[in-house]
């Protein structure tokens, strides 16, 4: 699909099926393109970290095992990268659209036309405001490999939801961005065993809380002296805080509700400014409302939001 322009790293994370044999077949057929890395099971986060350590390409893109890249869109991205190479043009972050694909439903495309100008290399100051449901998530991003390494992003092993940290921590190092208005990443949803189902997220709430706190701790976004970058990162924080806060409310046990209060207190102790911004954010603030009526409204709002932004 990408020929010699791409390096495909298959991280076999302790699989017990035919993954290794299938991957080795492709590696034997395309030895200059496909590399197989076998390791004990370290979870999704461990696989991403291993891939990054072995990568030799200029750009790094994570593709989860049940997802895919659109071939025509990838060709357009590779053509643009080749042109930048010839012109010695620096782009730290490529942003593309991603598509939710669910059996029995039409695809749902998330684009960034409101925030960026198509095929234009921009700094943060040149970007526009993101739409209400738009966040810079891993599925939309292609970072320069050197940016990821310089950020020293460390993903906790055997932990889900680390893609939020991966998408967030390197952003202060990004100086130039290019949005390519192509539907590159195809995100398959709808399986009961996926990590993003509400049930599974509730069962793994401590992992969600760990990632949320790591994101809060990793950068003081109000010291960046870049309002557009700060606003972008604040949006990502508001997203993970909203999800964490609502899931704890939906779990509803005494322990969960205490964790919810503790989480908000954690934000307040870490950054009073961030706390104030999140408490009065038009989305995040609605996830931490007082009284039983407020809790009821939060749950209703979450279920509506899941349908709007295609959460499972």
C-alpha cells in the first residue's frame, strides 16, 4: 500500500493465536518493509512503546489491531511527506480525519475543517477554534518520531486508555502542523469486548483515573505562553475529566463517589486555574453538578453525548 516509503512494525504482544505466523509470512515476503517484534504480553501501552523504540521512520503512526488505514488516503499523506522531504519542509504533526465504522450503521467521519486549513502548514497561532466535539486524539495524529521521543512519553504498562496521554504529552513540542482533509484512520467499533464500551470503562475505572492524573501532572498548560496550544490541551483534559467524572457517577457506589470527589480535589490541588476552567467549562462542568437532580442531568447528558460523538 505504501511500498518502500513505509516501515510496518508488527508488535506481537504475547499473542496465543496465529498472529506471529501470519506476521512472519508478510515479513518474509516484504523484508525491507515489515518487521516483526515478539514480546511477552505488556498490553496495548507496552506494544506502542516497543513500536516507538524500534521505529526508524521520520513519522510514527499507531494502528490498533482491529483498525485499518484507508489506502487512497494513505497514498495522499505519503505523497505530501515525500514533497516536504524534497523541499526540506518541517512538519511536526500531521492531522487527518478518522472514521467510526460500526456494523449495520453508516460511517461517521470526524474532521478538523473548523480548526485547520486543508493542506496548509500552520503554527498554533494560525489555527482556529475546535468544534464542540473535536479533540486531537491519537487516531487523528501522525507525529514526527523525534517529537515523540523528545517528549519522553511513558505509557504505564497493562493499562488501557493510554492513547489519551500519547496524544497529549508531545503537543508542547509541536511547532508546525499540517491538516490533510482525508479520511485516513478507520476505527472499528461495536464489539462488546472493546475497551471503550461503557461497561468495560466502568470495570477499568482505576486505569482511566491513572491516565487522567498523569495528563494533569505532565504539563502546566498555563505556562506555555501559547493561548491556542493551551486551549487545545485544555480541551483534551476536559474530555478525559468528563468521562472519568461521569463513569464514577454511573458506578454510583460509595467508593466510586469518593473517588469522584477525590479526582476533582486532585485537580484543584494540582492547578487551581485548571480546576476553575474545568468547573465552568460548558461540557466538563456539567459532569460535576451538585444535588441528585444534577446527577440525573449528568447521566442523561452523557448518554446523549455518546450518541452524538459515537461512543459505544
